[in-house]
C-alpha cells in the first residue's frame, strides 16, 4: 500500500504542509503516526485532497466538507450528490445576495462620483456641496467582507487557524494580484492589527478590490476585510492575527 510523508503529500498534491496539518486538525484528512512521530497518509489522501479543494472552490464551509467526506466514505456517489445539491443551492443564494450588495455599492459610488464631478461651491464646504454624502444606498455602505457567510459555525477572524488553502501557482498568482492592486493605493496607514489602504474613488476599482478581498476570504479566513467609502477615497482595512503578520506584510505592505 502506498503511503506518504507530509512533505511527499505536499509535493504530490500541491497543497502546503501547513494546510495539510490544518486539515488534519479540522478532521478532514486523517493521518497515522510512525513510531518516531512522523505523519503518514494513506494512498487515498491525494484523491481526498482533490475532493476537499473542489468543495472549497464551491465556497463550502469546513463543517460542510467534513460532512460530505463522511458521506463519501460510504462509497455511494448518488448520496454525495444528493447532499451536495442543497449546499450548492445555498451558495447560489449567498452569491446572488453578495452580487446585489456590490452592485448597490457600485451604484452608490457612481452617484457620489457624478456629484463630485460637477461644479463646486465658490467658498468653503457646506451641507450641500457633495463632499459629505447622506443618501443611503440600496446596499450596505460600508461593505463588510468578514465573515463571508453569516453562520454561527463561523469563528471570529482572530480565532481562525492561520493557514492558506492555496498552493503553488495559485498562491503566486494571488500574491501578484494583491501586489498589483496595492500598487494603486495612494496612502497606507498602520492600524491596530493591520493596515488601511486608501485608493482613488471609483466604481470599477471598488468592485475590483471587493472581488479580490472576497476571494482571499475563501482561502485565508483569518484575514478581516472592511471596505468603505469616504468623501474623497475608497478605503480598504485589512486585519489579521499576530501570527499572520508576515503574510500581512507580504500582501499589503504592513509592518511586522
């Protein structure tokens, strides 16, 4: 029977060793121990990881994936499909709701941009000058991207294990996306537990920032993102536990 040490399984599957340990602690990936204490995984581990990765791409929570794995162990595909159907339907509903919120936020930004593009007052700012918005958009402003799914099973970001489910080329691509986006920031300010980035106000850029932050939450739930509009800029606040200070610095330029 084929077995893998953790480094071998990480290389074979493309999943980082830190994530494999996290999956074991979460009850998703069983591991045996050698007499010397090293982790040893069975020959089904690669296929099991492929199933976990696929389920995470669908946005399923760890508790849901664990339940699906239990059903999968029974060896009846139709049972797995039957359990997945309502979970995927719930994700469609969640996604549609988030899309509606982002569209409402984009429309709100466009309205503010249009007001600011018009002629300004001759003197100082006043209640009707357009610099201070009082109209409430159809969706929530600010947009809070943590947690991505309202559930009592979701832990506070400070309590979520610091582990990223991306690996290899995906991790490199995501890092490059953040570096490119962070390069558009006009200001960077250190805040407790994180950093605040200020971008030029614009609906298109707001959508780009929100989409990338939401994607990051899917693989790194320990990040807390808050996106909101000020009279002159779009701001993104990013926070993370102390143990994730290195990743915060790599992606967002925060000091460690």
